[in-house]
C-alpha cells in the first residue's frame, strides 16, 4: 500500500488525510498537542475561546456538500450574531447577515470540526517535523531527532513561511512558497464573572489597533460564562510581533476599553496568544496545485487559494484528488 505522510493537522491536513485514508497508509504529524491548527478553541474553565478562526462562510457547492453532513451530525451550526462596525467608541453601522452569507461555527467549539475529522486517522501529536529528506522514499525527522522512514508521498499542510523552512529548495514550487508572506494577529481572551452589556455579539473594528471583538459565548452551544475574544489588526501584530506579551496585552486591554467605552481591565481572566502566521496577504495566492509527481512531494494550505477556512478545504481537496489520480 502507498505510504503517505501528512504534516499538519489543521483543517487542510485532516481533509487530505481523510480523502486518501482508505486508499493509502496515511500518517499525520502535528506539532501541537491537539488538532485544529488555526481553527482552535482555548479552554480555561469556565471560559472558552475560539481564538483563531471566528466563523466561516460558504461560497462553493463543493464546500457546502462537505459541511452538510457535519451540520446533520451536529458538529457545525449557524451563528447569528448581531454584527456591527465599530469606529472608536461609536457604533458606526449595524450589519445584518444576508441570506447568502450565513456564518457557520463548529460546536461546541471551533475545534470540534477538526476533532470530528481526526476520528479514525493515525495522528502523532506533539511531533514537529524539522527535516525532510528524499532518497528512494521520503524520510522525516522530528525535533527530538526521531526518524520516520519510508514514505512514498509527503503532503505539507502548514503555513507558507513554515513550509519554506521545511521543504527542500529544489521543490518545483519552492519560490512560490518562499515569497508568500503571512500576517500576524494577536488574540486577547477575556473572561468575566459578571454579564457585559455591549449591544452586539460581534464587531469589526476600524481605525484602531484592534480588528475584531466577539462575544464567544453567544455562539451556539457554548457555556454561559462571558468570554470575549479580541483580535488585533494585522499591522499592529506585525509591528509588535517581538514585543513583550504583557505590554501587548496591556495595550490591547486599554484599546478595547476605549473602543467599547467601558473599562474591561476588570476582567476576571485575561490571556493573550500570538498567531505569527494568521493569514496570507491578499495578493499572494498561488492558485495552482503544488505537486511534484517526480519527487512525490505536495503542498497545500489556505494560503495557496485565499485566506480562510473554505480555502484550506479547497486547497487540500484538490491536492488529495490529484494524488488519487496519480497513484491510486
Ligand atoms: C486569528 C485568526 C482569525 C481567523 N479568522 C477566520 C475567519 O473568521 N474565517 C475564516 O474562514 N478563516 C479565518 N482564519 C483563517 C483560518 O483559520 C485558516 O484559513 C484555516 O484554519 C487554515 O487551515 P490550514 O489547515 O490550511 O492551516 P493550519 O490551521 O495553520 O494548520 C497547520 C497545522 O500544521 C501544524 N504544523 C506547522 N508546522 C508543523 C511542523 N513542522 N510539523 C508538524 N506540524 C506542523 C500547526 O500546528 C497546525 O496545526 C483565521 C485565522 C486566524 C489565525
């Protein structure tokens, strides 16, 4: 049986692994202690935060046909937030969801989608692949020095800058990968024992170092504990990417208080996370399947197609089907 290694257990890696799993011997390697990547949920009882992807929309029939069974299984539900645009402390414009742009979320957390897809897959967690070598087959080494031998194919499904560090430079599409930049994002997580009166459930923030505020517990089937998620702007994150995290957290708390017009420094729980590679720049998409059928190395990720969850799906789906055509 053809042996395939998939690096990365975000949505893309899991989709590729599932599509090939019955036809090949597939092993997934993930550096984190859980699956989901940028579609993750941080838990600090009683608070829950989807600190990466907030929701997703559906553009293509293909993606719709992928999520429909997950909706039927109760893994994905619609989220209907009162969504506003905030400019400073002013509510600038109330935005209503239109029928063709439904917001979907994993339930009870964004990571439920990845957990569902990971069932029955062979996944090594806490395993960061640091070296890829090809002789007749692919051999991989993790950061502890452990070697994994004998793969016919390797699929990389990790953010572009991380792929550029790992993929051999002679890979046919190496230049496309190495020129793809990804922007950062800080996620501030705030938990409150008391209720908050904001007048909205989700807000796009303009003219600020913040870009987004969401009442995470408003999403379906979340716990009641008030859990606020605040994202920085990409510009702020990129400019302050090496700053002391406590300084960044203090700044974002102050800015959130200013934008909301109420002091949120009184939060009962506060923490911050940096997504160093949150989203690709809009001009950077490669829009082709990154696959070399001579060396049997393939690369996918949201950044190949766009910036969001559906793009991660599309990239992995197209890649896995191409590999199916070639080898199975
Ligand atoms: C703050 C933020 C907000 C977002 N908001 C939205 C939104 O509202 N709507 C939307 O549609 N999209 C949103 N996105 C984008 C969305 O999360 C991504 O498009 C999607 O999750 C990408 O999936 P992926 O599988 O391509 O990559 P990832 O989810 O990044 O998966 C890659 C995986 O590879 C692992 N990995 C990396 N290097 C290695 C290695 N060397 N060895 C082993 N494992 C490795 C990582 O730990 C990770 O689990 C957001 C992203 C962020 C960060």
